[in-house]
């Protein structure tokens, strides 16, 4: 219908202590769950009937393979890189410097 609409995409990955990776993509539309993908599931989960159209199209276009590749390889590589950038700061053993004014 008319007016404004909102789409939201949330995605990411976790590096687990055993070396494995967990990840997901989640899309929302107008504040409701629309479609999601979990690493390892090989398929999409839809939030409503309207998302079925998107699911079918993405399955025809092999979108699950692209998302699986991103979550399994690209995302963890980026996460390792950025954690490495911040490692010096993360491992710093200095007491916090706090100031109170009022």
C-alpha cells in the first residue's frame, strides 16, 4: 500500500571457541520478520506468505549458495581482520580513566 516502508537487513557471524563459525542473514519489512537464512541450513525461512515470492526467486538464483559462502568465508575473514586491528586495544591492561563532573 501507499506511504513509507522500511526494510532492514541484519547479518553477521560468530567465531566459536572450537574454530567453527555460526552466522545468519535476517531481513525485516515494516517491522516484521520477512525472510532469514542460517548458516548450514541451505534454505530460507519466510516470515509470511509475501516472502515466499522472494524465497522462490532467491532459490532459482542460487542466493543460498552466495549467502552460505559469505557467512562461512568472507564474514569470518573480516571479523579476524578487524579483531586483529583492535587486539592491542583489547588486550591493554590499564585501569580505566574516569572523570565525574557535576
